[in-house]
């Protein structure tokens, strides 16, 4: 660790790492946890996440080996934070950057990367990593061009080396060598492998617990993992095991879901005043659940460190937004309800002219979408197997036609965006009205007995204005 954190640095890379360890008193007590729980807050690093460390390490080590030279372009597939960490070091060292990023990632991450001067290419999320359109496959292809260097964070050993050399050292010093459990979310697996190896060098008895989201395949034994599926949490979990994963450093795993993870992240913000990102909620949820399941939660002498990788800056339009939380089912509808709102007792059943949308699936074409928008549609949901796989908006249609060079007969599935808000059909219109302050449209859905979507309604400000006007006439 730096002896004096108030020193002057030559460039931004000097402010990477050396992050605080903060005891979580209130939230642990509120959850009935008597153990001593400390948060390693890596979102205090220069670029806002633990990925600053690996960005610096992977570039500096590549320079030492001569695999990257002045004027080269760094290429990487990223969920956002590694990209930011890489660009910080690239700027300081004189490199250009090209980053591929899945479309489920927040606009904040993408905008930050572009503001830093990186070229950002957005790719579809719901394709296998081996698919030619995946963010990894695309980065590999670009990295093969002359003067380009593919970082390959998932298999780059300098990823885990960063945590071995810095993260584990900081935690060991901050805990004064007294540590029983370390909880870390799995993603590229550099953090859990490198930190685990570094801590085990000092004390092999320290137990490293991996926290893995439902939908990921990283937990062991493999029976813990249900079939892979998409999930909203960003930056953690994988559909295949990265080369950086060393299972010998991990004592056990625990799985966590989106709903409780996002709620826990908001609770951390509210109760501890720590402006954390969503995956910080995942790791603390996993910590509390694990301690309770193992009967360790009442041990006042047990000392646990929870690794918190990034902050809320990247999720201002998502995690920190009540509309997004409600529209994705992470908060109840009542969170947005206002009893004195003039539409508090109205639902879509009161909208006499509103009709459900026809069934649209991947057979819909780009031409069809243009025609629907010309007829007044504001959003076109695409369905498959009883679920909404994405929605086509005017913006996503135009953007994808340009970026993907689509033609009129291309499938509308190539034009979808993952981000949209949906609520149950019986939701009060006062809630939908509030959500429409930030959205073009909101979907109201009804489900059949089999749990699959039966009907979909698209609500816009037009419908809200119409019924509000009618309500005013009734008062008169």
C-alpha cells in the first residue's frame, strides 16, 4: 500500500487501488448478523471499480514482454468496468482503445467510455460467446488486425496477478492479519483467484467463498447451477469458465438471484451511505445468506471481508432509478403509488380504446417495423416461447439498420433492445404515468395460467392524457 495516500501522482494510474475497508455495522445488525463484516470498497479507485487494477496490470505486463508497443490499439471485450480501467491506463501510456460491450450494459458505462475517447462497439447479449456476433468473438477478430492487441481479460494471467500483488496485500494489512472469511463475486475470476492466492500465502486457513448469480455456470459443484439463462446483473457470472478460474483457491460457492441482489444494493446505499453498484448487493446478499445457512451468523468473533467491486455511478438510470426497479419487478408496484393521484384508481381496463398488440416474433421484418411505426406504434415487443425477448423502438430500429447494415427483409430480432419497463395489467395508471416521465412507453402484460404472457398492451403519454382529460370532465 502507499505510505501516504495524500501524495501527488504523476498521472491517474497512481490513484488506482489503495481503497478503504469499511465496517458494515447497521445493515449487518438489521439482518441479524453478529459477525464482524467489513467491505473492501474498490469503487473508491480512480476509475470507479476494481477493474482499474487489472487494466493497469495487463497493460504494464504486456509492455514488459514487448507484446504491445507505442501507437498500438488496445482491444477488449468488456462489460464496461474493465474497459474504463484499460482506457485510464491506455491514456496515460499513449495507446488507443477499441472496446466491444454487450447491449445489456448501462448507458452510463458506454457514455463514459466514449467520453474517454474509446471506440465502443455494442453487441447482442443473448448469443453464445462462441457466436461470431458476441462481444468476445468480435474483440478477438479486431485484435488480430495489425497494430491491435487483444487484452483477453478472461484468460490473461496478469488479471489475477493484479489482485495477488495489490488487493490481497491491502486486505491483509488492513485486517492486520486477522481474517476468517473472504466473499467475492465471480466474473472474469481474476479477483477471486488472485486475492485468494495472495491471502492463502499468508494464511491457508482463510476461507474464500464465491458468490455467483443464478444463470451463471461458475459455481461448484456444477449441480448448483441451473440451466444458463439471462440475468440483469452486470459484470458478474459467466456462461463458461474463464481461464483465470482456479477452483483450488475457493472453499465454497453460493448462488444469488437478481431480485434480492438489487434490493440489497439499494439497502446498502440507504443504510450505510455507500454508493455501491448492483453486484455489491449480490456479494453482501451471498455473505449474509451463507453465514446464516452455515450457522455462523451469531459468531461475534468471526471476521469477514466482502469485496465490493464498483459504484452506483454506472447505474444511475437503472439501480438508482425507482422506475427501472419497479419496471423490472425488483420493487413492488406500491413503491410508485400515490394515493392522491387522480388516476390512482384507474387501470388499463378504463381505457376504452386501448387494444392488445398482435403477436409479433422473429418473423417480423425491418420493413414491417417501419410500417408499424408509420401507423403510430411507439414500441414493438418481440416474443418467443411466451416471453418478451426484446422490444423494437424507433431509436433501436434506426441505430441497428445503420450499425448492422440491415436490409428490409432482415428479422426484427436484430433491432431489439433489452431495456424496457413492464408492469402487470392491473397496475394503477398513476404508476404508469410516473414511469412514463422517463420512458417512451411502458408495457402492461397479462399472463396465462402457464405463467407465459397472454396479452401485451403498450401505454404512452397519449393514453394517460386521454383518460386524465376524461376524468377532468367527470369532475366538472
